[in-house]
C-alpha cells in the first residue's frame, strides 16, 4: 500500500450510527442507520458482555465543492453492553436500505410470565 493510501486510511473517521433499541415480546430489536455500508462490509460479533457492530462505508462521494453535505464518509462503530437476560447465541441481523436491524432474544428465564391465582 502506498504512503498516500496509508495516510488516507488513517484519516478515515469513525462514526457512531444513530440507533433505536426497543423490547418487543421477548426480543430486543436494535436498528442502526449505516448508509453506504454493504452487507459484506459489516462485522457483528458478541464478545463477553458486548455486542460490537462495525461497518465500512465505501460509498463514493463525488469530489468538488458542496453547498450542503450532511452525510459524512467513514467507518461506523457501535458497542452495546449486554446483560445476563440476553441469549448471546441467538442474534439475527438484516440489512435493508441502509438500516441494519438486529434481533436479540431474551433467555427463557428472563421472559415475563403470568402467574395465575389458585
């Protein structure tokens, strides 16, 4: 890799994607905005008590002068701390229209259950 390419790699920004997290019927659903990131450019992993999401945006930005440029170019990274109620073996991911959707299942013992009165 040339010195110019290495310098450009060092200058890349790391962006924190906007996200929403909600609980929905025994699941935790996370949505992250990652515009310009392809399916092959995302890494999702669980390490100990953390869910780590990294993405690389290679969306070409035309060169030149901009009047307005709201979308930044760079890499995305977000780390979530997982508590003991999350089943770390059951995480699903889907990427559609620049939004990464993650579904994490709660362990059976953590799901609310109704107690009937005898």
